[in-house]
C-alpha cells in the first residue's frame, strides 16, 4: 500500500523542465510588446510655445467686413494685448510711430508711447486704441489680421489659436484640445505615447497597452532591462528562483508549474 501511494505521488509530481539562460534586453521608449497586436507605438514629447508655424507676407490694404473674432475659451496666456490710455498733462513722451512729442492724451503699448490716431493695425489700418492687438515681427495687428496671416489653426476644433500652442503629430493644437484618447485630459507639454494614431498619456498607455512584469506586476517602462522566459516578461531583477530568490539572469534555470527555480532547488523542493 505504501509503495502504491508513493507511486501515485510520483505520478502527480509536476514535471521539471530545464531552460537555457534568458537574454536580457532593454525596453525601448514607446515600444510595448504587442502580443499579437500589429499597431505601432512611439513615445513623444510635444513642443510647447506661443507662436504658430511661421507667417505669410502681409501687404497693406482696406479692412474687409468681418465679424468680430471670438477668442478660444480655453486660450491661456493669450497673445492679445490692450493699449493703456494715459490722460494729458502727466508727461510729454515721444510717439513710437512718428517720433514727435505727444501733447495731450496718449497710449502706452509694448513699453512705448503712441499718438492715439497713429496706433493702428499694420495691415488694415484699423485703430487699435480700444481693441485688442497682437505684436508680430515688430508690428502690431488687430486680431482679425493676426488670425488671417499668423495664427495657426487648431487641429481639433479648427479655431485659430491666439494663445499657447501645442505642436505635436505635425499639427498645432490649443493646449486644452490636445487630449489623451483615454482619460480625455490635456496632455499639454508632457510626454505621451502614440497608439494606432491616437495620443495617450503615460499612465493610460501603460494601463491599456503596457507590458507588465510577471514577477512584480508593475509595468516594464522605457529604459528598464527585461527578459522573456516561461512565456512571460520579467524585469531582469524579478526573474529569480521562486524558493531562494537567487537571480537566474544569464544562467540555465529550471521550472515547475511555470515557477522558475535555480539548479539547487529544482531537485530538492517540491512546488
């Protein structure tokens, strides 16, 4: 009876397998292990600024009839400025336009003084005394003309950008229009991953597409050293003997029930 019991235990004991040493690799930025998916991924940091993609030549001409442009509700640090009205008698500065002494009320804009009648849009000649203006290449423009000749268009909402500009994916965006495809929060100037053409913040990318370590269950991030063994992916420091925690990196190892074992415990421990 004891002999039969021993035979049954031996039959039920998990098979011991021997494996060649696993090759340690380094996780490349943005390259998640696809496990059958064919999508391409990349890790990108958008450029962040206050200007658009260059400008067109501007010629002087009459102002066309157009509705007043509405600033984007999410614009921050807008480029649009307002001139300050200074009453007469306080001082007699020089006009930045005609270089003549100003006697009477005047305007202050961009750190210089102006005759009220000479502070006009460089293109359409509209007075900028009481409306917003934008400085560009040493000249001042009304919002209409700045939008027409200089302001980039947001790829998401198609409105002109008069404030912060996100340059990403070869397009321009309002800071609050460039969103993570999962959580819909602004990415702004943070690093993001591209998956199937859609941007994802780092947290959501790793949650949705990242490769997790079978040992610690934390993601294997860009720059981490990892190896593939027993059908799983591991941090190099997590691939250890299940009994004594000796590292198995770069050496022959054994396994039972998908648990890695060193040579010593492979033959002495039952799992």
